[in-house]
C-alpha cells in the first residue's frame, strides 16, 4: 500500500507526498493548479528531487 498526502500549500499550488511501497522513501511533487469553471486543472508539475524541475520548462526546451 502507498501512503499519499495531499495538501494545499498556497493559492494555486498543491503538494503531494507519497511513500514508495518498496523502499519506504518519501517523495514530494508539487502541482500548480488553475481553477477553470467548477474544476481545478493541473498546469505544471514540479519535482523537487534532485533539484526543482518544472515539466512545462522541460517540455518547452528546443531540441537541437
């Protein structure tokens, strides 16, 4: 079983912490969200390890 903690940490930002079921290591991933109508949509995913990495930033890099 995997532990999952979801916390609103700031307006437009949600932190998700989960525990790996094999090595029990905790990982935090931040989601930037935007309210669209009655629903919230993820606009970016930020991985904290090994350094801050934005999925939008990674995908926006031009391939040489």
